[in-house]
């Protein structure tokens, strides 16, 4: 039961990272997306291993060809 809950939270943070890539906060010099916030929260709330799994899952989805990176696929 606990493993299922961890995988559910991991997939939730993977989806949040993907959505956060398209939410931009206008700062004059460097564009800031909420992607950084969600990756940090994944590490803090899920722990180092499951947080890394959610970020790796996000990267794999982008490398497969889904247009989920902040500047496109």
C-alpha cells in the first residue's frame, strides 16, 4: 500500500514539473519557470530517491518526444 502511494506522489510531481515548465514568471534578465520550484519540492517532500525518480521520469518523457520541456521538444 505504501509503495503505491509513493508511486502516486512520484507521478503527481512528474506532472507538476511538466506543467510548471510552461508557467513563466517574468524577470528582466533570466526567465524563471515554476519547474525549479516543483523539482525542489519533489526532493524535499518525497525524499532523495523518489524525488530523483520523478525528475528522471520527467526527463525520459521529454526524451521520448513529448513536448514538455520549457523551450519545446
